[in-house]
C-alpha cells in the first residue's frame, strides 16, 4: 500500500463498489480440477484473508496434463477468467450472519428509556400503596358483592298464619318462637291435645262444620282501659240527633295454636292485652268492612272466610257512613263532656282548620287583646272564633257575660295525622282513620281530638295562602268528604317564611331542602302546636301506621306507663331494645343498663383500646360513660337558649332512689329506642345546624329515634319552635325532638311495645345485633344497628322499611302475598302439605287472628271492592268525593 492510499482526496473512490478484477489466463495459472470442483459462485470474493487462512487447506499439486485438460474444457472466446479465491474448508459451511449494530446514540436513548420506565413503575407502586393504605384507614374499600346477611338463612316462622278455627287459651299455647335453650323444636313441644284438635279441624270437608269461638265486645274485656260508668263520661254519637252509636270492636279469647311470642317489648309491662286476638271483621266491621256500599259500608270483605262475621252487628246496627262529618262529631262529643277538661284557651291568632271550640252554642273565645294572656270562654252568639275576632269584635263598652269557669282539670291531647294533598285515598285508609277517630275521640268522651295535617306540595298551582276559597277548595278536592272539616293545610314555602335564616347543610342533596317534608317535617308540627293552646300534648301519627287492637287502649296505657318511669337511668334504658327472652324481667334489664353504662362493655369499637401504642386512652374502655342526670347542654354557652326554666335534679345521681320523675308526665314518648347517633353510620347523624362546631367542639349532644310517631308536649314543641325561629337551631325530624329534650332536661321515654319477627333468629345473637352499639346500647358507635346494619330489622313488625309488617297485615285481611294465603287457603285444607315452611302450610283454619300489635309501614293496600250498581251508590261511596 502506497502513499496514495492515505490521500483523503481519494477516499470517495475507495468507498465505491469494486468491480471484479480480470486477467489473462495462462497455462500456469489455469485452475486445477480440484479448484474447479470446489469452486462455488455463492461464496463472496470479499472474505478477509484472515478468514481464508483460518479454514484453508494446502492445495494438491497440479498434474502434468493440467494445461491440456484446461484448454480442452474452455471456450476459445474465454480469454479472460474471473479470479476466485482458493476454495477452503470453510466454503462448505453457510456464511456467518452478523446482527445489525445500533448506533451508540440509539443505544443510549434505549437505556435511558428503560431506566425511566423502571423508576416510574416503582414510583407508581409506592403511590398506589399509599393511596390504598389511606383508603383502608378511612374504610373506603371496594368490596366484592357481599354475601347474604346471616338472617336470610334463618327459617321463616309459619304459625303466624293460623286461623280462628284453631284457637287455644293463651296460657296453653306453646309458641313456635322464641324457644329457650333447653326446649326442643316446635313440633316436639306440641301437646297431644293440640295435635288431635288440629288434625280433626283439618280433616273437615266443610268450613261450616267447625265451630268458631264466639267473639266479645272489647269494652267488656277485663283489662280494657276504656272509660266506664264510674268515669262519668257522657256517651258520644255520630249524628246530631244522638241516635247513631259507633259499634264496638270485637275480640276472641286465645291465640291460634303455636302463635309466636313477641321478641321485643312486652305486653305485661305496658298492661296490653296478650291473651286475645282480633280477626278482620271484629276489628274493622264497625267501620264499614263487611257490608255493601248501598248499605253505607265500604263494599269490602265479600271474599274469603266470612263465617261468624255477622256477630259484629248483633248489638248495634250497621252504620251508614256516607253522611258522617267527623269534625262535627268530635266537636259535639267535647261539648257534651266539656266540664271534665281544662277550660279552652284561645289561640294566639285565628286558627285555620279544625278547632274544638268552633260553633259551640253560646260561646266565643276572647282574643288576647280582650282578655290578657289567658283568655277564657265567653258567652256570645255561636260564631267561629276567627270570624268573631276579625269581623265582629265585641265593643269595649259592651258588657260580655262570662259564665262560671268549669271545674275540670283534665288535660287534652291532639292526635295529628300527617298527610299530603296528592295522597291516594283507598277504602282501607278510610276505615283505619274512622277507627282512629272513633276509638280515640268519641270513645274517650273528647279527651282526644284527631286532626289531619295536610301538606300542599304545589302551592304555586294552588295558592292556598292567597285566598280563603282556594284554601277550602283544595281541601274539598284532596280529602274525603267525611274528613274535610278536620284538615289543616301547610306547605314548604310557608315554613320557609316562618323559619328564615337556617343554614342548610344539604346532607341529602339539593332535592331535599331543610324546609321540606323530609327534613323539615317537625316545622309544621311546631307551628301547629303554637296555634293550638287548647292541647297539652300532641301525638304525631302517620297514615301508614296500623294497630290490630283498640287505639285508646294502646295510647292510654303507654302514657300511664311513661308517667310512672323514674328519671334515674332513663336515657340509658331508652337507648336499648328490651328483649324479655334475653334480658329477663324489667328490673333485671334496668340493672343491666346501669352496669353497662357505668362500667362499660367490650365491643368491636373498643377491643383494641388496651393494646400498647394505641391512640386511645387505655383506661377509656373500662370506665364506661357518664350517665345523663339533668340537662345535657352544648359546650358553647352561646348555644344555650331559654334554659332558665329547665328542670333540674333535686339531688345527686347516687343519692336518688329512683324517685325523681315518678308521676311526672313525659314531655316525649317514642315508639323506638332513643339512641345516640354520634359515631354511627346513620346517614342523617350530622343533619343538625345552627350550633357552634369550631375549635374542636364538634356536634352538640343529640339523640334520635327512627320513625317520627311520638307524643310531644306543647312545652317541648314550643321550645323547638322558638329555637328554630330565633336561634336558628334545627335537626332532622327524627332527631330534633329528642335533642331538645336532652339539652333542656325534659323527660323522654321509649315505650317498649310488643314487636314480632318473621324468622327464627337465635335470641342471643339478635340481642347482640340490635344492642351492638357502645356499652350495650343501640347507638353511639360504628357497630350500631342504625345505619349500615338496618337491614337486620326488615323482618320486624315495626321499622321504617320493615317488610314483614305489610305481609302479615295483608294476609290478615285475606289477600295473597307471594302466592301464599288468600280465600282458598283460609277455607280449604290441603293435607298433602307438610307445614315445614310458609308455602307448604295446609290451610283450612279460617281467617287469621292477630293479637294487638303495631304495624309499620302499611302502604297501598288494595282490597277487592264490590261493583257499584248505580250512579247514586257510586257517588255516595267514593271516598275522594
């Protein structure tokens, strides 16, 4: 290689593709036969010398005749020949294939990308771990579809659906449930007498062959609370001529064989009758059930088992309900017995709706301007108080005779039934409301008055506050004629005008404001109490509540029991479900509640409190909690309101001998436990507004009860009214009354009425579920049954979303539920069934008979109604006319 090879100017030529070199063949250079044999054009001529040397072998020497051989095999024109390298041993093998080498820059980029990916992946793993740990600590976990709750595996109870042909005395009944630990299954506990009686009954081919026990009038029941002759009550009638009596409801002695006992509450504690039962004719027959529309009834009860139903009208005639005015009937009843009660007081302003003092002959009510702060009844022409006060006031110089003040001292109570103007009235709703009025107002001699508090849901379409005629027209359009005089209207915009300035937390979204019927239900009740000073107490009732016994007997006995409850340990007992089969007698339950409160219990919410390094005080779980003794006011004194007259204890908690509060009327009576919503999963626990929560104060002390049905005193309702209007305090309707009672030291009582369950729950397990809150109470911790665990109460007869209550009520009325029950089941036995479940019951025992029990909710009960034959009958029976 010369210097020219290093010349950069020739580098371009050096890079060009090289053409093959040719030279003239000579004899000496002619290829040998060996070379020709091993020559192959597929081998590259550019192989390096080093490769060739690695695999080369020595060539065999040329033969002497090689030139002749070459010349004879070559063409004469082939003067030139392509020079080829000497074939080597390597030429027998395929050429080596080399991978493409990426540029260094590309390799660097790939390495950087791979390292970045790994770093980002590690960062994502760390971040995902942090996020997951945070979600776990907050309880925000995405669970798989939850397994069915344990209670769904419990067997259904069957003996609720026994009939009137299989009644036995209560003391001889072996209840199917609950069972004590040492008792065997239900079938093993039946007496031979019960079995033989039942088989004999089922073997009858005709229902008329079985004798039905006679029914009896409930006022004659020995334990009835209805007023008797010794109470000196004048009888009340439905008509102005005092000729139409209300027939009394009728009961039967005993219970169907195997009928289960109540799992919650107590008949004995409240003195309620548990040794009798009511069929549908005995309960609702007096109010139009069981006879035709033409006769003044509802046209119901024409199907199913009807044997013996006529006994209801043996002592009283069937009532023609088409011309009854319940407001007028209540007013006449009060007038007849007015001397028994505290004198009427005039309302603060002219009332709207039903007022008991209206149209009483020779009386009017003085306004506050005329009579001072406590106006009394005065004698004038019969006028409405609002007309007398607004249009025809008595001149100041005119002498107004004032009659002698009545000597009665008995307070009166209003039963306010909540409704709305778009409510679809069914025949079943009508007969239940008739029962409520007749049994509370007329049977008590005017001690109770029944009102309808009706919400106008669209007061833009119906401007009832702008015109009196529009107000009255809306009542005529929305309420059945017999109840129209009892109705008082209210609306959301009215409450918004009354209670301005509330801070709305919107805890249930923008469609449910604080002044609406869902979150502001108590506002209308507060304003109603403000306008009705003639009552000292108000029962708030709902259209979907039913009672299979007598309403007066129920309310009166709960009020009496609540009055006798001592205040010591009262709030702690209120917070617990009472289960006699688990807790024993009431005195045992009282002591259990006291011990649990003072010493505490071990639960899921505090099981780790004693563990070292726990964030909680290790002694906190063993010290129990403070008992409530007197008012429990908010921490910030600026939240106190009109507390000067709050009742205070006369001695310390330890020195009291269960004396304070005995004989004191309860300001609040609830039908469900009054629990502490703090720390529970109840979605409305924080729906309380107007209090100072800054600086770590948190929510004020509060209590709640599920279902708003309760009795409230006028003092409690006015306190709620004034705090809402002036202090801007308010809470969810199921929390507001109990919260005000707690903060002001008012007496509040939960009345443990009997509640039944549809399945065979283990009693101890059920007690742990229902009283699974803090220290054995029903609330106060995340393990409370109120909130995420409310599904456990769907099988009860009393809860806001219970399913069993509606099922058993419909079956009791003779309807089919889930393809079970109905007319054929009541009348015809099927002996092929084995009675191991509800849908394999034999039937043929007649219509059901239920002991007195509260049921909620009962909605949309459509009963078969006889066909109307004439337009006149149709007009008279239409409940919405």
